[in-house]
C-alpha cells in the first residue's frame, strides 16, 4: 500500500515534533532536508533516505575525528611539557 505525500508530510512532522519534545531535534542539514522532501514527494523510498543520511553521517565522521585527533595531540603535548 503506497503512502501519499500528504501522509508522508504528516509522518515527518510528527517524528520531528516528537524528537524535539524529547530534546533530540531532527538534523537540519539542507541536503538532508532536501532528501526528506524527495521522500515526501514519493521520489525516494525510506531506504534511500536512510542510506543517503548514513553516507552524510559518514562524511561528517572523519572531520570530527581529525578535529578530535588534533585536540588530542595538542593535549598530550601540553601534558608532556607539564610533566617535565
């Protein structure tokens, strides 16, 4: 049974409202929101949206790790200097 775009819009709005009320807002990345609109219009299936979002999250991870790594090295250098 296919879900029409009006129902998909209601579903997304309910999910967003519920997440926000729990203090976990939905990602507001413009690229992600454009994919949501494609899901709402019926051009994407939920599996497509999930896959694309997972790819987006994976692209963000190396950036976060490189920042954390840079912070970790600076922190360990400071600790070494303090120990001398």
